[in-house]
């Protein structure tokens, strides 16, 4: 089941990092200091890999509709980091 924006904001830190699944290998990791990070888990050449995609403030609305961004890759998401 896909995570909603309200659910993401509601996740609170605990003593150890924890994960909440989104879809298609995409999940949100919540750390004890309160920071949150989107990660994508996949397999390449038979080995499990994890790719960090960034902060949920930038990505939750764009990824919420269908998992990973299709076609545009991550180009459209760079604007979140511009000052």
C-alpha cells in the first residue's frame, strides 16, 4: 500500500532506525534523530542493492501516485535542493 503525505509526516523517531514500505521496492527509512530518507531496494547481478533517493519533503507527492518516477528519471526532482 502506498504511503500518504499525512502518514509520512506522522512517523516519529524511536531508538532504532525503521522502514515503512511504499511500493515496488521503494521505502521510507526513519532514523532516531528524526530524519527521513527515501530508499529503493533492488537486485543487480544477483546482489541486493539500496539506492538513497533523498528527503520525503521533495519526493512524497511525486512518488505517491505510482511509485518510482516513470520516464523522467530523477531530473525533475533536483529543484527541491536549489536555494
